[in-house]
C-alpha cells in the first residue's frame, strides 16, 4: 500500500469539496425545478437533449450516453415521460433492434415553461456565486474529463 500515490491534504480537501459541491448544486437545482413544476431534473435533461437534436429525436443508447445514465435508468425515465405524453419511443429506421426517443409538441411546450426557471436556478446557485470566468474555467476542466471516453 505504500506505493499508492495518496492525495495530499490539500488535494483531498479539493476532491471532497468537488464531491460535496457538485452534489449540493444538483440537489438545489433539482429541488427548485421540482418545487415549482413537480418535474425532476433527470426528466428535464432528457427533454433538453431531445430539443437540441434533429427532429427532437435521439437513439435511446445515444441519449443514455449523453446523459451518463445507465440504459435501465434512462428507460425508466423515458417511460415516465411517455406516460405523460411528453415523448414517444419508436423503432429506429433501418435497425429493428434500436429504439428512438422523440419529444412531442406537448413535451416541447412544457420545456419552454420549465427552461426560464431552470436557468434562473443555475444562475442563482452557480453563476452568481462563482462568476462567469470561473464558470467557463469549470466548463473547460469538466470537458477534459469527457475527452477520456
């Protein structure tokens, strides 16, 4: 065990601050969205990704990868959205095994109602606290972690 490159004390503090800060931020933003709209952050993020996709449609496996969700977690989330009439699942053209998720007009209408409150929450809990420059730096740092895939 002596050859393990343990974290220095300041590195440990930084690591734990990252863990606690990211968990708290996600909880605060999720709570804000749920308190006002009774809608979860996970479901919101599905609608956002679909809204940014051509035809408001994504292959389920790509959507799971984009959201960093397990396939089963995404399936449960999409099933809930489907019950609410916000998305539909369809067979992928040319691939009978694959499934697409497509946002409905009702889903897009709801997203337009949710987005202003979500952005306000992100600004209040993150941007107003760390500032634009640090946010952009944080984005660059986190992008490095995504490049590993």
